[in-house]
C-alpha cells in the first residue's frame, strides 16, 4: 500500500534523482531495498557551522548512515513572524553539509523538541497568546504549529532536500514523545494526534513521517521507540518496521548534578540486542551533544555543556572507546544488511537469559548470541561448536561460525583527554582585568521599573523570555510611631524563581535557588525596616525554562508568591501580605541593554582595585588565541554564577560555584545490568561545570580577543584561564589474537608509559603488572613500533610478545602511551 502511494507520487515528480523512501514491516526501504540504518543526533545550534563538516565527517567514519536533528522553533522565531536562520541556526546549510558528506538526514520538525532545550523549543510569545494551551486541540496552538511546520517544510522543499526531490532527508517527524504525556489531555489528546498526522500528511513531503513514543500513531505514521533499551519494542502495525529513534548514549547534566556516564559496553549491548530482536533502524541520542550556548539550555537547571557522554565529545573529539567500539559494531551490522533485512528469523532460548537468533537467507546465515544475565557468562553450543558469551553481552557471528564482535570485548583504545595551558600567553593565568558595577540605582533605591501591577506575575508573562532577569519591586511604609518601625522583621518569599537575589533599601540580604530536583522553595531572611519608605527589590532569574511533561508550558517561573513580612512586638505578631501590593516590574539588566559584552562597547571600565566577591559585577579582559587547532575552553574556576561572552558571542551561563553533592559517585562502574541516570556518576563534590567551550570560530587567531563576564553572585576572576583540550594519553587492554590501533589523533605518540603482556591489572592511567608477564621487553617492542608516529597498529600475539604461562588464563596486553 504505502510503497504504491509513494511510487504514484513519484510518477508526477519529474526529478530523475529522486530517491524512493518507503518501508515494510521489516525495514525502511530506499529505492526498493530494505536497509539497516544507523543514525546519530547532532543538533545544529549546539555547535557552529565551522564545526559541522568535521562532526559529520567523523559521524560517517564512525559508520553512521544518517544524521538526525530537531528543529528549534523558539530559536528560529524569537518574535512572532520574525525569523532567524543565521549562523548556528542555518538549518539549510546544516542539511546541505549532511548531503555533501553523502549521509541521509532525519528531520524531526516537532515542532516540540524537548531535548533539554529552553521551553522544549516553544517560543514564549506562543504561551502568551490569548486562550493558548499547547499540544492539544486548541485552535490558536494548532494554527501556529501548522504555520511553523509548513514554513519549515516549504524551506526544505525549496532547496530540494527531501529524498523525494533528490535530497538527503529520508524521514520526517511530527510531534515528539507525545504518547508519554497524552493521558492528562484525555480525548482532546487523541484528536490532536490524529490532527497532527493529517496535517503532516497534507504537507506531502514524499518521505515517511515518524511519531516517536506514540503507540496509537495513526497510519501511515510510523511509531518508533525511545529509551535506554528498545529490544522489546513492538510497533503498532505489522507494516511498521522496528525503529529506535532515541537511544540514549549517555545522559544530560543539571546544575548541582554529577557527570553521567553510560558505559561503552552497555550502549553496544543495547544496540546489538535491538538488532538481534529484529530492529533495523537505530538513532543515537546524542552522537554529538555539544553546547547549550547563550540561553538555550532548558530545564530548569540544565548545564551549558550538553556533552551527553556521546561518541563525539562536547568539542567534537572522539570519545574513545565509545566511538571506536560502536564503529566496529556498525561495520559488522552493515556487513549483514541483507540477512538482517531479508532473512528468515528463528530464535533458540537456552534459559538463564541466553539466546541465539539466526537470520537465514538462501545465500547464508548470520547469528547473534545474546546473554542478558547480569552475573554469569553463558556457554552456547551451536552447530557443534561452543561459544562463551560474557554476562550482559551479545556476540555477533556474520557467518554463524566465527565471532566477529562481542559487545563486552573492547579492542578500541581509551583516550584520556587533558587540558593544556594557553601557550600563546607569555605568562598564562595573569590576565589583566577591568570591571564595572551593574547599574541598579533605579531599582534598589527607587524601586522604579517599566510597568506596575497590583499582582505577582509569572516571569514568562512579563519578560516574554527576552531575558533571564526580572526585577519585582515594591515599597513598604512604616510610620514613625508604628510599633514595628526599626524592629526586626522577616521577609518571606514563596518562590519559583530559579535563582533569587533579594535587596532591601539597596542592601543585598540574601540569595537562594531550589535544591536539586525541586522547583520551588521559601526564602526567609531577617530584615530591619526603617521608618518611612522601604524598597524591597527582588531579582528573579531563570536558568532555562521547563521542557518536559503534560502542560509543562504552564509550570511557573519567577516569583509567584505569596510574599509576607512578619514581625513581633511583645505578644503582638504582625503579618503583612505583600502579594497584592503595587509591584513594579523591570525586565533585563542595564548592562545587557547597553551591550557591555560587545567588543565595540564604549562604556567606561575601571582597572583600579578590581573587586572580588562582589555581586552584580562586570569583568573584562583580553587574551591571545591559543595556537594550533585543538578545541579551546575557558576555565571559570573561582567565579560564582553569570554569563560569559567571547568577542561578543554568548558562550552560555556559567555557575562553577554550584558544587555537586559529595555522595553517589561510583568508584568502579559496572556495565552489567540495566543502565539508569543514577548509575556510573563522577565529579562528586566538584563544580558542576568548570570549563566552557569557546569554539575556534569565535576567536581571532591573530591579535586580541575579549572575554566579558557578568557575575551575579560574587567571584574571583583572577583564576580564570584559557586552555586547549586534547588527547593526553591513550590506553588499550586487549586479549591475544586481536589487533589494536593506538592513535594520538593527529599528534605523535611520544612515549610508552606502561606495557605488559600477561595478566596486568588496573585501568588506563593506573595499570600495574599482574602475576604473569612476558619476559620480552614489551615496552621496547611498542616503543619501536609506535613512538614518533601518529598511529600504530599492533598485532597482539604470542609470536610478537612471547608466551608467558598465566595458568591457562587468556593473556592480555595492557599499554599506556603518552601523546
Ligand atoms: C503564517 O502566518 C502568516 C500570518 O501571520 C501568513 O502570512 C503566512 O503565510 C503563514 N505561513 C504559512 C506557511 O502558512
Ligand atoms: C524462509 O521462510 C519461507 C516461508 O516459510 C520459506 O518459503 C523459505 O524457503 C525460507 N527461506 C530460507 C532461506 O530458509
Ligand atoms: C534582631 O536581629 C539581630 C540580628 O539578626 C539580632 O542580633 C537581635 O537579637 C534581634 N533582636 C530581637 C529583639 O530579636
Ligand atoms: C508556596 O506556594 C505553593 C504553591 O504555589 C503552595 O503549595 C505552598 O503551600 C506555599 N508555601 C508557603 C509556605 O506558603
Ligand atoms: C570570597 O568569599 C569566600 C566565601 O565567603 C571567601 O572564602 C574568600 O576568601 C573570599 N575571597 C576573596 C578574594 O575575598
Ligand atoms: C618475544 O618472545 C618470543 C618467544 O619467547 C620470541 O620468539 C620473539 O622473538 C620475542 N620478540 C622480541 C621482539 O623480542
Ligand atoms: C521519556 C523520556 O524520558 N524522554 C527523554 C528522552 O531523552 C531526551 C533527551 O535526553 C529527553 O528530551 C526526553 O525527555
């Protein structure tokens, strides 16, 4: 049916280069052939156009067929009907870069993205339209959603980027994970999803549409799975192939949280198991996570880094061994494309979570041996041979005889990244600073804003999200003979401000933010009011708007109250509710309005007595760009919280003062057993994020560069330094009869720090000799083969390294090389 529909469609499109994308119950078909498709998510605004070609090239070399991205509505339409597709937002250029590299594209228009992106990708002006409810049968919403979706489709069609036009895009997505939140929308939710399907179909893109996490996706929408594991997923129609659109390669990070890691072995296991159980399309979420520049982080409290522990790290470096181990898996899966997509499938269960799946065609067979047991290895007897499948792993045998790959046996090097000081500065870390205070006189002492209301408003309503900052100001008067005048009182604010700074009569009385995982709190501080007029100025700061959940658009932000002042005079208690007082509002800060962050800014800065620990302070310095091509980071250790700019480019919010809790990190991470976001954490007791990415394209290679910081809480800029990040050393720990490649990523291997063939112990960086070891000088052999080269390939064999007797146990080579 479907193929016929698309076929008919093409008879009328006179593009000879058109690619026909369709599907049947087994796989996506391209020009009539069923395909094994491996895809990876890269969100274009989370890197720069200058980085795109390298990221996409590395994705291709990593064995991917396709790149997937969301489209970010609020970035493209910041003000209603005013669009921005420049720089990092140049969607068409990104899609053409994918095309130039010869990869396919998967375009998830949504336009709801989630993605830990500010407000899930919805513009805040949309929320502020009358009668608006998101993601349901609300006319105002549907009109706007259709308008934006249509515009994106038209733009992409105009450039002939759909496969049906000879372009790279093979799949498009409407809505996103709606099935997860649909319940609360009731019947309207069901009607809405039908409307989405019809609307998408009417756009006639000539490629299939997908709906992820949507069990009731109306035909011909393809419903797909998102999750850490999708092997048990069954599509809702026999004609829909088993597709995994979000396979989480790691996890995101929140301010105050730790660094999440998902092991290479477990990611590989989840993918191999998905293909063992009939899957044919897999997308890694994320393949490159990147950076939440500017105010794009969602949340609240999502960090500026969106590294995601993805195969390509935040800066675009290979995250080894994850990148290489998955590349080998992709190569093996591609080599089996025909049997996987056309073979007859049979499965043998051996009990104890061990199973074999055989894909059989006339030409030959391919096998998967799976072991889902968390503790014990399995011995599988198959066609007269016996195979050991380690716990929580899958072995792949493209010919059903020889093991080509096992998810738990890593033969790819581990790369240890290091940060190097900026050699272009004569004396690194002695940057010369100038400063100026944020001008707050009108607010702190006069309480004078732009508008006045006798009510506390949600921050989104007032600011339209044009800024993180909103002043809420009011005055309280005490008569001279008022019994509370001059007495201790307390100010109590029931707050959903992501961060709150409170001032009374110009004096900072305290700051607060929600504890990890919670969104509201009560701020309470003692204050002494004077007789006469007192100004209460509350600065509410957003740190990314909510991006997930039913009706998430109405989750409060800012100071929604109530606000009280309370005091005691002997037995008498007074409680004044200020919530319905006259509140004066002011969006944004003066320094942002006068663009102090711009290099051309003419404002006066002082080099005298640069203050430390001063709230609401601007700092500025100049620096030389680090030499070479290695990615650049700025170490903001010593600072509190604020925003940083390099040459006027906003590199994101910083908050190194937010220390993650001491507990919950695993000294040793076990890949066996189901992964969850609390597993394999590191960085306990350290700043949540200390280093911030400065893309090379933001820098002048010659001459001076400017760094501007706006510090809210108080910090010490004297520790700030620019650094580069690169491979410091590489390690391998592999069994005999494997070939291991060591590579310093275009740098020379300078020395072999450790090498032992036998049963060495420990991990990269801390290897030690075991109880048995070859008497050959392993270090010398490796020095000869590797030192002075960018990469070397080593055959781990007894012919080369000798044959120590390890009491019958398999021998391994452990090596650490310095780059
Ligand atoms: C979107 O709405 C505007 C009016 O606000 C209209 O001019 C424009 O044609 C619409 N675009 C699409 C693609 O429907
Ligand atoms: C696959 O199954 C079909 C239907 O049972 C059968 O006709 C065909 O011969 C099988 N092919 C192979 C290679 O076993
Ligand atoms: C008023 O507050 C100050 C400082 O918090 C405290 O030292 C003092 O004891 C308080 N006085 C009364 C009467 O509570
Ligand atoms: C704060 O407000 C929330 C709702 O906005 C309410 O549930 C809570 O009880 C309030 N807390 C206090 C201490 O007033
Ligand atoms: C800044 O404040 C912190 C904590 O209050 C203090 O430990 C530190 O010494 C202060 N630094 C400077 C340079 O004043
Ligand atoms: C390593 O040892 C084996 C066996 O002991 C020997 O044949 C081989 O030549 C040695 N290789 C080197 C490079 O010394
Ligand atoms: C259901 C669920 O948790 N979905 C999440 C999948 O991962 C993406 C990216 O991390 C999130 O945006 C979704 O919320």
